[in-house]
C-alpha cells in the first residue's frame, strides 16, 4: 500500500497579526508549525503502513523552509518527502494548489491512498482535498474519524457528520480527509530525529512535472483573489455580575429570561 | 468566459434523512437579498428522494424556482453523484452565484463541483454582499482562527461559489402565499457513478443535542475539574434545553466525546446563548464560538480570556454558581 499524505506548514494561529498600515500579515519572527490536522493524516498513514507494508510519501507545497515540516514527518517514520517549490506557484488559491497537487499525484503514479488533514488551520478552507479528488477523478471520503477496514483495493471508513457518522465503502485509489478523533499522533523517535536531521527532501518545480500547465497556477491562474483583509472589530460590551453565588445566579437567570429564548 | 451569460442566485438546499437542514432556510434568506440586489431570481437546488413537499417549502421561504432532482441514488449524501448532478445543472442553466451551507455535506462536495467547473470558491463565509459597481459577490470569511477577516472575490470565472457558515444568516418568515415554480426531474441511478458509497448512517445525537444546530450550548472546560463533575454541565444543559459542548482540554482528557468539541479543531458554533463554564478562553476556542449572540462565562479566574468576549460574566466557583442557576431556572418554569 503506497500512501501519499499532503501536509502544510502554517503559522501558529496565536501569533497572527496584521500590519495596521498595509493590512498584510506580519510574518517576521512568527513561529511556523506542521498543520495540526496533518499530524493525524501522517499518523494514520504510518499505522496503515505498519499493518500492510508499503511506503508513505509526504508532499508539501511552499517555500524552501517548508522542508522543516517534511523532516518532522521523517522523524515520525515517513519514508520520503517531496517539496513542491517554484516561483510560478506564488499566490495560488485553493484551485491552483489542487491542480498542482493533482499533477504531483500523476507524477508519483503508483499510490492507492491519499490522506489529507481536514483543513489547514491558516486558511481554514478545507477545499484543497476535495478539489484534488475532483482533478484526479478520485472517490473521496471526507472527515474520516475511523478506518474500519482497509485492503489493497478497498476502504471502509466512518465519516463524521454533525449528528453522528456515516459509514462509507470505496474502492481504492481514493482520497480521504481525517479529523482529530481518528488517532493520537506519535512523537518523533530519537532514531527518527537523527535520520531527519540529515534528510534532504526531493524538490520539484513545475518543470519537473510533465504536462504541467503554468497558466493554471499562481496569482494569474487562481480564480479567487483576496479583495481585502482586516482585523475583526470586536465590540463586546461585557458586564460582570457581582454578588455571591445565589445572587449572581439570580441576576443572570433574570437576564436570560428577558431574552425570551429559553 | 462571458460572465454576463451567467444569471441568478442559486442555493443548494441541504437535506439529511429527507429533512431540510436549517442552513437551507438561512441560505434562502441570504440568497434572497443577493438576488434582489442583482435584480435576479433566487433558485433552490434540491437533491433527494421523495421530497416533493420540501420543494414547496423552499418557495414559501423565499425561492422563485426550485430544481428538484429526484432519485433513490440521491437520498443519502455521497460526493460523486451530488457533484455530478449539481455540476450538470450549473452547466445547463449558468447561475451567477451558487451558495451552500458550510456543513459536513457542503464543505465536502461543493469544492468538488467548483473544481469540476474550474471556478473559484470561498469557504465558510460569515458575510455576503454584492459589490454595487461590479455586481460581483463579496464573500467575507474568517481565517487564521478568526484573527483575520478576508473578503474574497472571483471576478473572471462563473459561477461564483461559496459555502456559508450556518446560524449566521437569518431565514425569512414563511409565506405560504408565495408563488414559485418547481421543476422536477427524475434521475436514473445507472447514469450516476458512485464509488464511495454510504452503507450505514449512525445518528448519535438528536437535533437538540447537536451543537451545530442548537440554539443554546452549555460548554464545560478544564475548570470543571474532573470527569464526574462534568455532570454539572449536563444538568445545566438539561435545565435550559441546551446541547453540551466541550473545550479541547476536556475532550483530550476523555471526559466527553470529540463530537462535542467547540473550537478550531472541533466545531464552529453560533448559538443564541453560549455558556462557557470553566473555559479559559484560548484563542482556538474563541475561534469556534465568538460569533454566538450572547456569551455567558463563569470562571473562578477573573483574568480568564473568556471574560473579554463574554456578554455576561460571573467570577466564582462553578460548583456553587451552576447549581444555583439550575435551581433558579427550575423555579421560574
């Protein structure tokens, strides 16, 4: 079973600030991490590999410093990492990213399963996975909270819904996106860390992918554009309720009843 | 692409188990305004089986027209047939805008439709407007866990697609006298490719307990203390008719299942009243609940971040305040 996992380097969300003058994000000195949902994706891939054999490949698209998150996954036990990095890709939206990743899958060729995290915590769109599935014509199971069964040719998995879960069966190859509930990601092993330190990921540019259409990517190829960004204005007129427990509770319940919701 | 060829505002009317989801009504409310701003029609797309009556309901809530695609293959949500049918409808009728709920269903298959149409899509919008000059959709959405708001446009491709956060848009009043047209079409199952098939549906929560749908949510955080003490959270939820939510810490500790988790790595909720009991208010938690109408925080730490977003705050011991609240609520009933 050969598994491809798409991962992304994101800024730790607690550190995000906009430059009040320019409205762009301040990136200097901001801590970058492996997207938390992608850790579950990598973990699940490693568990399948441990059971069935094969190879786990991680792919990320980003600047050269994104090699760091590839190394982290190598430390966890991933076999190979590929960094997709090219100036032509700068400014790509979800469609352009999905197109690029679908070309990566074409070049890799021999895979049975693609795993992504539910979403990246920077853009929070959750769109790239389904869009890659569309570009590659793959069946997809989103929001997977458990893989019940997997073989070389099929998968049976639970899809988390708002009111419970659906069980789906699909032939492979397929793409799945995973939620946090699916597993508890392992830490990098000491041996893994040693290996990761020396590990040099493959780097592919658009020219390395045969038939890649540069018109589909970058700012120009992206159908969506950011029109403006701003820091949300929060106008909370908070009121602290004083008194002992009984008094405070009485005041609060009075206010709740005035809302006519309960 | 001549964008002028694309007209009307479409909403995908989501259904689960043959019942329209609440977000469908909210989309009609939001879509009605956009359609009126453009001077165009509001069209609802309904995919399902034996749901003709729901089509009339969509008219009563604001649609001018409904395309109802009926097939046993569309009864349960699967990405491939849903995407195929919606994509084909878009190609045939050329809408300017397609909206869907930012739900488990909408966020799964709507991007697939966008990619097949090779058009742009904006996820999880909390604001929708029409640019008065260019007549394009301005989709505003939170990113980076709600730290940044971004307005996204899709100028050159059509349709302009977006998913919309549930509970943010307001539905219209039902009006049974509204007139509209229902176009019904049967779809032959054998014409649809369905590889990832639904073989079972497990409903774990009633709608009232489902935090995505609930009007009132009572969430417990680490400050609740221990698993046994979490009964307090359940008791208040029961007394007030709310659903139970949980912070990440509480889910990670195994006190409550993940399906109850509110926040960036859990669910985004927008109830009328949100109780945060012993929740410190980490930014990842705030990202999932700060658009709630009323936020009530109880915490023994007066400096807890949660008080910065709270409408009402009580500094005190949960074990004393919450039982009093339950008592007061029951007294008044």
